């Protein structure tokens, strides 16, 4: 545990220990949560994956009888493309937000130090997003996308039908200081976050099918996933009358266990949520 994370945890524990008990109620809430994924390792692997995939295609084209001069021109163009991608990724943010839609339920507990136990969760998937866009009559991408290419006797058909999903589950012990129209809370708890992206790419070719399959496999399209079990410290505020409040919460995550794939996507250290809570 690094010093900054330790400081946050110690401050929360001290606050829980010295603050007097307050009369609080349980409640249910709903809103939007955002956590982050760390793709620093992922960006560094992009050129490696592209070069491995191109190597498979280059070998296949050579076996297919493409002249060496043409292969050299293709290789040079590919090298320029990889250089451009590396330059672009240098300025790309290492942390990406993952939005979720979810809710929470909170139970009062008769302890001096702890006022409540809260269980919360959220999720998001491509089906949900497309369904909401359709429900509101908004334009959305039309999947799958199908493209075909032909060069001499070589015919290639590419189908792209991507999908994504993610969820986060949390439980925490909460200490709350309530005023008439506002409140502040501190919490400690645990989280489970998972996500997966499936590019859904399928390639069908009249020739070189095995080489194209190997090139696609070299991109590791089935390994764009992440999972982490974390501890966290939470700080939140609520505004509104005692029975209905707007809330905002920030959590500082400490990953206890990370499960990564070849692409090395990890869960970041920060999450936040905003929404509405009904107290009872």
C-alpha cells in the first residue's frame, strides 16, 4: 500500500472513531457511476500486435506469389503506419472512463461507529445502449458492418460486429454526519469490477484463409478484458431534504487482486458516482 492510499485510509478510520453517532436512515438510490481503466500497458503493445499480424500476412503473400518488390513497398507503407500509430498513442490518455448505470440500497445498523451498510452496483452493455438510443429515436451505429475487397483472384470479406459489457459491485460501511439539508459521509469497503470488449471481427477469404486467421489471432481480439477485486475509501456529500437528496461520491481504490490478459488492461484507482437517493 503506497503512502497516499495509507493516509486516506487512516484519515477515514480516525474520523469514524472520533465522530459521535448520528440518527440516520436507510435508503435506495440510483444514478451514474464511472470507474477508470489503465491502458498504459495496452498502448505499448499495439505496435507489437500489429507487427505480429503483418508478419503472418507477409509470409502468406510471399507464398501466394506476390513479387518481392511489391512486398517491400507494402512493408514500407506498413512501417510508416506503425510509426504514425506510435506517435498518436504518445498523447493518448492512459486512464479511460467506464460509465455504468446502477443503484444502491442502504441499511441502518445500530453501531456507535458505523451508521449504515450500503450495497451498490452498476453495469452497462452495448445492447442496453443501443436499446436506449432506439427508444428515444436517436441514430446509432448499425452493426454488423460488412466490407469486401478483391485483388486479382484474392477475395476477402470482413465482418465487424463489436460488443462490450462491464459491471461493478460494491459493499461498504458508512459513517454519516447529517444536517437538515445536507450531509457528508465517509466509508470503507470492497469492490469487484469486470469488463470485456469483443471486436467481433470475422474474415473470410478465397485464398490465404489460414494466414489471415493467424494474423487475426496475433491481434488477441479475445483478450480485451479486465477484472479486479479492490478495497476502497469513500467520501461523499448529499444535498436536499432528509427524505430526498442528490449525492456525489468519490472512491479511492486499492486493487487487491488484478486479473489481466495479454493486452494488460487494469482497473484504475479512482471512481465516482452521482445520483438521487430516497431516505426512509
